[in-house]
């Protein structure tokens, strides 16, 4: 981050802009701009805001904001990828301990998560529909068509007529 900050500072100086003027034009305080140019990321609480400040500042200086933003993203990746898994698990454990230590009021109702029975309902409806279709199919196959008896009767009558 120091390299990126120095690059921004050199560009500002080469453009002949004072730090006060640049801070005023970007709606930042001089200390914020000094921290950006010195690479002091810890001075900012929100990394996303810092990224927006850097992007706007680079645009102000006439640089390509996408390239500067990519450079900042590379710094963030290097910085965050160095956090060990143990540190992450320890931080998670601390958060869980804080949750356990919270005082719970006897008047506060705790809501339990309801189970989602939607997939089970779809399966039951599907099985019932399948059983109904199979039942209707077998009823149609086993049943002789009503008009066949009429035709057979007429057929015999036709045979009798021809003799």
C-alpha cells in the first residue's frame, strides 16, 4: 500500500496540487489524504470507504481508477490472505462467547426456527398424483369400451341378414 500511496503522492505533486487543495476538492480531510498517501490503512475503519476514496482520488489525479483499484485489491488480498485459520477461528469463538454472555430478559420471547416442509409436501403431492394417474390408467385398460357391445350386436345382425 505504501507504493500505491507514494505513487498517488508523486502524481499529485507532479500535477502541482497541494495536499490541502486535493483534500478540499475530494471532500476529505488533510489527515485522511495524508494517511492514504503514506499507506496507513489502519487509520480507516471501513476498507470499502477507503477503496472509494482511493478510486475518487485517482480519478481526480487523472489516473485510471480501475487500475488503481486493482492495485488496492491486490494489496487487500495479500494482507487478508496472511491471516491464519487459527486467528479466524479464535475471532469466531470470541464472537460466540459475546453472544452467550448477553443478558436475556424474561420478557423477551425467543423464536425458534421453523422447519421448511415444502420439499416434503411436494413429494407427497407428487406421489398422490402418480397413484391417481396409475389408478385411472388401469381402470381404462380393464374396462371394455361400451360401444363394442353395440357393434358386436350389429355385426351379428349383419351376418344374419346376409344368410
